[in-house]
């Protein structure tokens, strides 16, 4: 396998996507475990909660996987449109305008003409692309990864209820596990972004707690 193929395989899901899906799954599971009343919940209520949490994350994992495919196809079509604009431009300046509009944020306004020309030359040197955008194997692997991350992130939050008979203790343990997972997720995001990782971890745990409170207040 070539280095290009290996790099493409490694980037089926980027770090931000992986961590974001895990955090989403943890928050969804927390919204269900937090709805239990520790003083009155019995075995049947706990069992119903666990099944509901798993069922919800299964559904949302499927939705996220489908939306991942939609976003992938949309981005691929957008890139193909940009390539056509650059290749059909009557002059370099028109191509530069198309490239600048496609760049994220204010990057298109701040990047210089020399850099825009480098991008134009790079795009012109690319091989011809298929007339229609299609899904590839890596796209379906990415969608499967999204689905599994959302679903599997449910289990660390609900496992304490399987092994701890006292509901109050199980809830405290579950919340502690969830906060640790949120901290780790935030830490990894902060590290990836080049910021202060532990601060991002603490912020993610705090934001997670606030989001769960809002979700529960809204009936989630």
C-alpha cells in the first residue's frame, strides 16, 4: 500500500470528529442516567433507563452516520465545483476570487495573491475527477466509525448500574465516569489544538454538566 493510501486510511475520521462523537454519546447517556430518582428508582426503572439510553444512542448513532455521509458528499461536490471554476476561469484573477470565496472564515480576505496563485497552480495540476461524486470504501468506514463511537460511548456511563445494586451509589459512580470521559475528551481536543490541554479538559467537563442540566430541564 502506498504512503498516500496509508495517509488516507488514517484520516477516515480526524481527531476532532472522533472525540466529538464520543463526547456527544456520553452527554446523551448522561441525560438518561440523570433522569433517575436515586431515592425511588427500582430495578425495573434502572433497566428501562439503560435500554432507553442504549436505544437512543443507537438511533442517534445511525443519524450521525447518515449525516456524515451527507456532509462528505456535499464537501466533495463543493470541491469539484471549485475545481471546475478554477479550470474554466478566463483569467487568473477570476480563479483567485473563486478560491478566496471557498476558503474558510476570513482566510480568503487575508491570503495574498501569491498564495492564491500557488493554490490555483496546484488545482490545475490535479488529475481529472469523475463527472459524478460517489462514495468510496473509506466513506462507509467513516460512517461506521461514527456510529460505533456514539453507541459504545454509552456503555461506560451505564455499566455502573449493572454491577452496583444501590442506585444512588451507581449514579455517583456513573457521573464520575462521565466527567472523567468528558475531561479526557476536552484534554485531547486541547492538546490537538495546541492549547492548554488540562484547562480545555476542565472546561469540557464543566460545559458537559451544564448541557446535561439543560437537556434534562427541557425534557431530554
